[in-house]
């Protein structure tokens, strides 16, 4: 580029003026490269004055170039006809025979002899002049004075030629013309200011209309997008959000308060992450703890209990909460301490932790969507009705319910949803009506029922975004570009 710039300046110095098209031919370079060199010269100041010029030019299309090389279609048709004629069907097998036959007939070069069976195409004149080919070659040479406007219009109609606008620049010497370019400074430094050298330097002009580099900004994870939609649905249905900021819970609220026996397999270290420091908790509502102990070991409230020796040492163990139902238990106990019971609808969406074997649909850390309604005389029908409305707002209609067993709900149902990507039904949640053995020790009235459910956040997100493996959605192997590309979550509300 520097050699081309020096060549252009030297040419102007010797000749006084030039056109970029003529410079392109002179230096045997593409015109666009000449224009690029001109822009570089202009960036250094008023070395050159460039006046834009726009000229119209006729050039051949690809078909026109083919005719210039091999002759017009009508001339090729004429050349293929033998002296004794040829059947039209055979003649039409030639390339571009249809247009060639039509133009040759119009020019009076050929005729169809219908006295023969079958009719034959014969020459009408002994020889021809291929004017179209001659005109195409004249246009290549730039000699178009002998081509009439009528012929030009005909060639445009046949798409043999096209009119293009050629933009170029007429160059003359500018007030700062020189054969050498001074390097332009791009930054004003503190050294320049201290030394005063900036006064003698030339700086490159700033282009204030240039687009800046796009800023790297944060992106919302698909889970966050779906979580926001879930939260909005709960709020639209009149639910209030529960506080879920305690990831570390004790076994009493996580298991015992939910009428889950201390010998239950879920309390094994293979299923639960227990905390080593602090290992135990000591603050409990003691009167409530005694009622929980009694209903576990001896029964009560119409239940015979589990009949085992309940130990406070097991209840004191700290763990990473295995479900947000522990939060629901705390909120229901708080509700039971009020002087007058008032129906309530609560929800929460937060992380829970289980010592799971990782696979396509299971992680050791995931989100649980918890919801409960406490009111008088609620039934399983009310629970199913809430599900129908809730999942309708999620845009998920393929649902199935399966009877299940939970220590703290009776009756209980597992919720399944069809995953089109996996091609099978997957469990997305659990639900049921909280047992009297859980609610009555808290102090809630006997005719108060609580329906509740816990859903996965990850699995509905997998369905909405088309993930077949949960580890592609969350975890250490997630592709960060996926987060940037993921669209807005739109649920069919």
C-alpha cells in the first residue's frame, strides 16, 4: 500500500492531475485498491483534492459475453441447419434454440417448409452476418458509437447488456501536497504535553460517526428466565413468596416436622449432604418439638405414629436442605401461632441439594418450585384444579398423575410431563395433601387442610428450551455461548 501511495503522489507531481480509473490501468491495480490508497492519503491532510465523478457505462452480461465468444443464438441455429433442412424437434435440442429460432425467423434467415412430412426447417438465405456478435465485441472494446439506440434497447431487453454507474475521482494537488506522508499520531500522551511536542505533530482525525466496539454485557441464564415466568404466574394466581435464604437447615425442620421418620432412607448420607461444622442445632420451639416427638413415637391426632424411640440427636443434625418443604413447615408453624387463622397461599423457588447420581435428568444441586394453599376443607380435587391452571399458564398440557407415597402427604401424587426431545414421560414434581400428623402438632385448626406441591425448575426449562441433558443447562460443562444465544422465555399464558 505504501508503494502505491508513493506512486500516486509521484504521478500527480509529474502530471498535475489524474483520474482514479486511469491510475488503475497505469498501475495495473484494481480500482478499489486505488481508492483505498486515496483515502489513506486524505487521512494525512489536504495533500490531494479529490472530486467525485459518476459515469454511466454499458457492459456485457454473462450471456452477452457468451455471445461475443461463440456467436448469437440465432446465428448458431442457422449454422446447424443443413442444406436439405432439418426437423424442428431436432433443432430445438440446441442450447438456447427457442430464442435463436425465433430471432432467426424474424430476421428472415430461415423458414419452415410444411410441404414435407414431417415439416423441415430450411435456410432462406445462403449466408448471414452475425451483427449481434459484432456489437458485443465492440462493447468489450468500448466502441459503441456505431450501435444504434434501438439495438441497445433490444440488447437490454434480451439481457445481453446492462448499464452500470462507474464512480471515480478526479485528483489534483492540494494545498499541503508533498511526495512523502508524515505519520499521523493517534493518541495525545502526557509526554507530548510535558515536552510541548504536540504543537508540531499532526494527529489523525477522529471519526465521531464510527460505531464503537460492542460492549460485553451480562446475559440471563435460561433458568433465570423461566424462574421469572414461574414467579409471575404465582403472583398472578394470588400467591405470596416465602423467604428461602437458609440453605443450611436442621433435620428437625427438614424431616421431623414433616412427619418423616428418623430411620427413613432419605436421612442416609448417601441421599443427604450433612454438615460437619456446625454439626448440630440447639434452638427449637420445645413445646412443638415435644408434640412432634410424641406423634412420631406414640402417635396422636388419630394416628398410631411410627412406634420407635425418637431421638433429639437425630433432629439436631445440620444438613443442606433436601427440599424447600422445610421452609413451608416453618411458615405453617408461624401461621399456626396467630390468634386467628386466615387462609393463605405461599410459594418459593430456590435451590435444594441431594446426594444424587448425576445423569441426563438428575443433578446434586437443583431448584425446587414449592407451592402450598392452606384453607378450610380443601380436597385432592382442589389440588388437581390448581395444577390444571398452573400448567396451562406454563404452556404444558401433556400431564399425567401417578399415586405415590410421601411421609408428610396423604393422598400423594407424582406429576409427569412428556418431554418431546427425550421422547418419554419425565417426573417434574410431587404433590399431595399434608397429613394431620404434620399440621395438628403445629396448632392449626382441625378442619384446615393444606395442599402442596414441589416441582423441578430445571426439567420444565429443558422442555421449553429443547435440552435433552440437564448437564447442558446447568453445571461446570455448560457452554457460555448457549446462555448468550438463548431466546426470551415465552410461556403460553
